[in-house]
């Protein structure tokens, strides 16, 4: 098994913008480490989180997932709000999950 590089995050909380709460929600849907998050599409993860997060499910979560994906792809840490325009574009035409703020 290859050892992780020193600069590679090994825990979800090591990713920029991912705190304890979102990390717990991600673990609740089976994403236990950053590599698993890197393999998934942020919009699909966001939609899957709707049940786990309930009323806390907010479009900003999608922006956070986009920021994490960006970091995992290129190593650049940007704030989640830098991905609001892209996130809004992805959400256009998507049904609003029950309990999510539009």
C-alpha cells in the first residue's frame, strides 16, 4: 500500500473549508477520507447529503465541496465562496431537495 505524501491530506478535516460537522456528514454517507471525496462529483455528493444534513442542507455546502475538489485536484486552497457562481450554475434546473434553502 503506498504511503500518503506529506502534503496530502489524510483526514477530511485536513481539507480547506471542511470542518467537523461537514466531515461527520460525509462520513455518514460513506466518504471516510479525502481520496474518496476526490473520486466523487460534488453535485452528486451534495444531493446525497440532503438526507444526512436535513435543515442544515444549504447551497453553501455545494460550494464547499467544489472548493475541496479544487484543492484535491490542484493543491490551491480557496474559500468556499469563490465557488458560488459555479455552484449556482450547477444547481440551475435541479430540483430543490426537501428542507433545503433555495
